[in-house]
C-alpha cells in the first residue's frame, strides 16, 4: 500500500516537471520570435518558413516530435485552421506524427506540386544577360 502511494507521488511529480519543462520550452521558442505563416498571403514562401523554423529548432535542439507541436504557435489564420483539421484527422492511437510527415503535408497544402514545377521552370529559363548576380538572384526569388 505504501509503495503504491509513493509510486503515485513520484508519477505526479514527473508530470508536474514535464509540464513545467514544456511551458519553459514554449516560452523559449516564442522569445526567439520565429516568423509566422498565415497561408493566405501568396508572397509568403512556405519553403522559407520551414527552413527558418528548422534553424530555430536546431539551435534549441528540439526533437522531431516536439517540432510538430511548436510549429502550431507560428501558424495563423488559414494555416492554423488547416493544422487543427490536419491534427484532428489523425486516427486515435496513431503513431506520433514526425516532422517529416508534417512538412510533407504542409508543403502539399501550401506549396503544391504545380507551384513547385512552375518555380523550377522559371528558374531553368532565367537568363542573366546584363544583370548582376545579385539582381539575377532577386529576380528568381521574387
């Protein structure tokens, strides 16, 4: 009986410590102020959004699963609605979603194959002509 009480207390202490750690992690992430993505602005590049988040996650040493939870704080508007629906569509008891699975779904929604192919085609047909390298890069990025 006493061993059960002690085991329960230890378990409760772990949960409290985990909640404090989660809160601290979220606070640290938000302090870095990574860019947000709302999904309705066509000028916002989803590839850049993901790359910038990956830099932050790398600096913070965020594991694969935690990335999927933290990204939700930077999704706004249409993107947040999509994320919430995407998470709800996961089966109960399904394996925990990895960053790679999230990234694939996110890019499929906000940077579909047709847009990727159009960007590649534009890149392949660019001609530097008399532009400087800087001007040439800007033309491709815009």
